C-alpha cells in the first residue's frame, strides 16, 4: 500500500482551502476598506460645504466692517467720498 497518493491529494486540497480562505478574507477586507473610504469621502464633502458657508459669512462680515469703517472715516454711505 502506498500512502503518497493520498497525502499528495490532501496536500493539494489543503492548499486549495487555504487559497479560498485567503481570497475570501481579502474580499471582506476590501469591502471594509471601501466602506471606510466612502465614509471619509462623505465627511470631506460635508467639510467642503461648511467651509464654503464660513467663507461667505466671513466675506459678509468683511463687507459690514468695511462699510462701518467708511462711515467712521466720514465717507458717504454711497461711497463717493466725504459728505
């Protein structure tokens, strides 16, 4: 009786199972990484929207300050020099 044929088949079966498990683990890990990247992308989009809103608020404040500085310096409200 030879046992080398059965051992060879078992060895290849073990390799095949290992390869399949590794492929499954890589697939699952890829899904987890992709999901995390999607969350990061959504958060970055939210931050971009918030930054744009803050920029417009900042510009509005600058306009108000500029108007008040002009009034303080004696300029006419329409911006045509002194009253």
